[in-house]
C-alpha cells in the first residue's frame, strides 16, 4: 500500500499503464519507483493533487488540478487486481443464480421489476458472413433467454443492435466498390492491368511481409518454396494468410504475363486471384474519393440480411427490438452533448473523446469494472478504437487511454452533421445510446462475446454511468465463452474458419444447438470431433427413445381400436419410473437455477432415458404407456425450452426434414418431396414397397427357393425399402408383432451412410494391412530363397575360407576370424536359416517358385 502524503500543493503523480512509473515530489525531494500492479481508484488522504497521465516516457502536456488524485497507489497485500464493489439490486431474490462478469462469480438474480427482465445484447458488426463464433454466442444467448422466459416465467424485453457504421464496414465497403469499378473499367487483361497487379503485389508485401523478395517473380517463388511457415506463423499469426494472398497474386501474374498470348482474355479471373493485394492499393490511392452514402449502406444491409437468415436457420428467436447505429445518430449526438455538459467528455479537432481522468476524479465512478487488469493495455484500446481512428495525443487527445465518442470524418468516410462538424459515431457509444433509448437508465442484463468485455463493454459502462450519473448501469453482465476449433482459435489464417452457412451443410441446426447446450454457456467451447461424437450419441439416444414411445402409443391405440382390452398396470416398476422422473425434474430444476446449467440438465435427461429403456426391456409388452408418455413429454418440454422445437403431440423434437406424421396427414411424402394431394399420392410409396415384397416372395415360392431367400427378402424390406420411407420395424420377442416406428428418414439414411462409410474404411484398412503383410512376406520369401550355406560363399572380398556349413573361418588374408566376429556371423546365419525354412514351407504348400 502506497499512500499519497506530504504537502498537497506539491504532490504530483505520474501514472502509466500497464506498468506504473510513480513520481512522488514533496519538500523532502523526489523518489521514483515502479509498480507492476494496476492501481485502483480509491479515496486518498490528500485532498488536492496535480495529475498527469503518461505512456512510457511521454507525459501529457495538459495537467489538471483536481479535488482528488486520479489514481491512488493502492493494491491488496497479495498483489492481485480486484474488481470494484458490485451493488446488489433491490428487489425480491429468485432461486436463479447467474455467473456475473461484474463479480466473476455466481450471484443471485434479482430483477429490477419482479417478473420483467430487461436485456441488451451486443449484435453483429455486419461486414462479412456470420461464423461459428457468432453461432456459439447467439445460440447460447438464445438458450439462456428461452430458459428465463419459458422455464422461470420472466417477461423478457430483449434488445439487440446491429452495428452498421464501423471502421471495418467503411474499409470493406470502400474496397469492394473500388474493386468492382476497376473490373468494370478493365474488362480484359492488358499490360496496364498486369502492371497494377504487380504494383499492388509489391505494396502488399511491403506492408505485411517485408521479408518477401519482390524484385522478381522467380525470386519470390524461390523464397516462398523455402520459407519456414510454421516458424514464421509463431511470430506473426497472420503470416500464412498474407503469404497465401501474395502467392495467389503471384500465380495470376505468372499465368498472365504474356499479354499478347492472352489476347482478349477476361480480366475477371486474374483480378479475382489478385483481389486481396489489389484492393489494398486501390483503397490507398482512391479511397478518399469514395463519398456516395449508398456505398456505405448497401454492404451492411446485405450482410444484415444474411445474418438474419443464419439466425432463422439456427432457430434463434428474433429480438423484441432491433436497433441500428445509422438510425440513432441524432440520439448519439444528444447523448455525447450531455456527457460534455456533465464534464466527462471534451472536443478535439472535430472529434469528441471520453475523459477517463475526469470520470475517475470523484469517488462515484470506477473505470474498467469488468476487466480492471486490462486497463492500460494499449493493443486492446487501439483495436477497440478501430483502424481508421486517431490513437495518439498528437491531435488534441488528452490521454492515450481516452476513447472516441464522436469521430471527425475524413475523406472517404460516411458523415453526419453535429455541433463539432461532420463526423460519425465511435464504436462504444452506440450501445450506450441505443440501450438507454430502448431500456432506460438501468438494465437487468447485458450480454455479448467475452472478447468484447474490454474495452467495449467497460467503455459502455463508463459512458452510460457518466451520462446517467449513476453507479451501476448494468446489474448482470453475461459473457458466453470463446469458441475454438480443435483446440485452436478460429482464424482464416489457420484455415479453420467456418461460416454458419458452411456449418449447416455438415451439421443440422439441432446438432449445433446440442453442441452448444452440452457446454456451459460461459465456458470456452472446443468444437472438435469428440464433441460431435457426443452430440450424435445424445441425438441418437433421444431419437430412439422418442420413436419407441410413439410406436408403443400407436401400437396400443391400434389394439384398442380392434376392441382388445389393454391392461393398465401400476406396480413397483411403474412406481420406480415415476420416482425417477420426479428426481430428474428436481435435479434439472436445480441445474437450471445454478447458472442455467444446460449440460447438467441434458445429462440428467439422458440418465432418465436410460432408466426408461431398462423399464421397457424389463416389462416388454406390459409396459405402462401413460408412464412412458409422461417421461417423454417432460423431456420434450425441457428440450423445447432449450430451443429444440417439439412435435405437435408433445413427444419428441421436430424433424429437420418432413416426418411420417406430416405424410400421414397429407402434408408430404416421407422424402419431403412436395405436397401429397390425394390418398393415392400418400399411400403409393408404401403400396409399391409391399407389392415388390409380394412379387419377390411369389418368385421364391415358385422356384422353391431355400428358406434363407425368404428371410433375406424380409430383411431387405425392413432394412432398405421401409427405411427409405422413414419407417423402422423393431423385431420383438415371441409372437409379438414388430414395433412400427416412424423415424426421420434423412437422419436414418445419414446414420446408415455413416455406418457404411465406417465399414468401408475398416475394410480398406484391413485390405491395406493384408497387402502390407503380403509385401513383407514376399520380402522375407525373396530373402529366404537363398540357402544359408551359400550366403557367405560369394563374399570373397571379405572371407578366404569356410567350413562345411558355409560359415566363414578366415578372412581374405588368411587370418582366423575373431570369436566376436564369428558370433555375429552365426547370428546372421541363424536368421537366414529360419527365413529359408519359411520359404521351403511356403513353396511346398503353394507349389509356387519365386
């Protein structure tokens, strides 16, 4: 603990992040010390001080005299930085506890209004395709939102923004426009086009991979073939991506350098190969001239539509309210103006910045509540400001740690009028304004990806608390964890970047939701083969259980319709099953109260299914349909709450393709191939299968075929014909008829294809192993063909005498061989003797010669 002491009019504290250089000056002299801890704001003993913020050796020229020091040198005895105090909301405490990033712990959930929950979620920055990181974030958030609404019964007012004004959007829109215009202006490959690509190629290398030689195409090719990519990628994570861009452009130049040979060749393919390098130079040369507002609107509008399509495909509920930055600019200007009036923001050369020093000058506010250990990390701060922003104090910015609320627009950027001149909103301000406009001066929940915690969410909190003059704008901050692909961060440079659209080609929306639900929402998720196997196992287990229960219900209904008296039993097995259900319901409730633990809830339900399956096996034809229905309907209800849409009869989740239920109702056939409008359309596929089976049985009977042919025909209609129609037959013991189950045809065929693929792979491995064994056998046989007595006879350059068995006794000079040498040769002789015996045996058994 270092306190501020001495005459108050002579105290100066110089503070820099993340390693503080503290200079304390008083009448006794100057003492300079460095502290590695991050200093937290706390009321000091002295009442007045001069404060300057410095970064490394650079001190801000403008000092402020404040009623309290900006920072005091205070740290716990263990040296750890801790978050400021969280204020428990007033109200009735619920059973639910949530992991709150504001406390880094599970805290009781107390909504501001008893049954109403206000929730703001940071939405996408729409400049490119949605990816698996987005899927994890928004599906996990959707599951949590549904549980609060549909399980705990809260009325959830859910607001989500769309960032459609941002540095990334501006750059991408500008570059796309310039690229398309260049293609239009240069439809064929000319020398001018090749010169431009060459210039772009060299400029890109200079900016991103300066070590790459660009003096000639051959020099680059030689360097690229020899460079150690893994080693370089450790130093520069984007090395592979930049190298790929340069290689692609190099290929375009190599294939098109003879303009005469190309003739009137279209430039489209060549320019597409060079696009990544070309757009960088085009933007540098012409980006400042792009002024049409439509250019900056069209790109985010397109990607917003694509994002919404992805969310619908993933069955994510739409927000209660959607806000776009571009539609809230007047409110942003008013918000910033009020912050300036409150003394927490200042204007500098047309931009407005948040004053972090003024914000912490009093006792009311603390900056970086979510990640105080990250404050002062200039790489994160600069990334949050965007690539087009001012990151130094050269243009009037008081501190490198202040951040933009309003940015003066430069040529080639969209702009809106403001009291400070033409400009555009900063990134962090948008959420503060739109959340305040739609929710008010305080909210229950704010959520977003964990990568946004600092600086974005910390800056949001500071802005909003400065505007509303409050101490706690958000009561609960929920951050879904990171997503990794096979243990690695998802990145285009690592070639493991998966768009949502691509993911939905390989996996169903249900499987993706299951993958996210099987991982705690605030934990990191590793999307790997092991998780996918677990997902498919859980999916198959539930599918089979639901299919069996539905089939048993249909079977009983058919017997009742025939007038059969069905016994309704309720003995010890049924009592135990209902007890298992009761325990599972209580355990799932406890799991959901404990930070919405869907992984635990799913495991509880899988365990209950296992117990129900044991019950079915034990009771066979006497299984209680009401008991099984109760279990299946409860599991379906919980799955529906998690966002897995259920069947109309509340047993099982809905299929990703057309179901047998829909077909039976006249909706479509089991192939999902359009609507069936007549009874004939509906029943024809089944009648065709029956007719084919009858024809085969008839042919076998006429031919007096063996019983095995009849059984094969029976198996084929079960395992192939009916499966193609989405019908599964389960054989039962004794004289009981087969249990007829309607199943998802697409899933069943996919499982069958997967099984067949595994069997083929197994057969291929077996065949390769057999071929390898045969190869090794042939090598041994060829070697073993030589008689042991002859193996050393021909080595006259080494040996001069041999015994009756062909073993060398003397070397070529006539000297007797040493005992150690004889021993070694004897070992070789014994090995050859065994190989020769194997050869002779093979020759005798096969009658073949080598």
